[in-house]
C-alpha cells in the first residue's frame, strides 16, 4: 500500500513538472500574459479579445528573443543561424 502511494506521488509530481514545463516553457511572461487574458475574457465575456491579444504576446516574446540573441551573439534556439 505504501509503495503504490509513493509511486502515485512520484507520477503526480512528474506530471506536474511536465505540465509546468509545457505551459511555462522558456518564457514565463507569455504564460502569465495568456493566463491573465483567459481570466479577463472569462470575467468580461470578451472572447473576441483573445486572438489579437495572443498574437501581440507572441510578437512581444519574439522581439525579446531576437534582442537577446543580438545581445549575446547566439541565434534564437530553433531559428536560423545569422551567419
């Protein structure tokens, strides 16, 4: 009984770690922004705000990644090399 409870706890922890990495990933500000948008859309019933706002968040994260890449001299991960 204790052994299965421990295994279930490890499985739950592993799933939580996966979910955190999947949702938050490399940019926690985008995750918070999208979460805030979802809450705002739910409270105000303004679902039509979501698509342009998510596109704006995506554009901001891309601009931040490009600036960081230019500052460090390394290409954006998964992107083309500037050379």
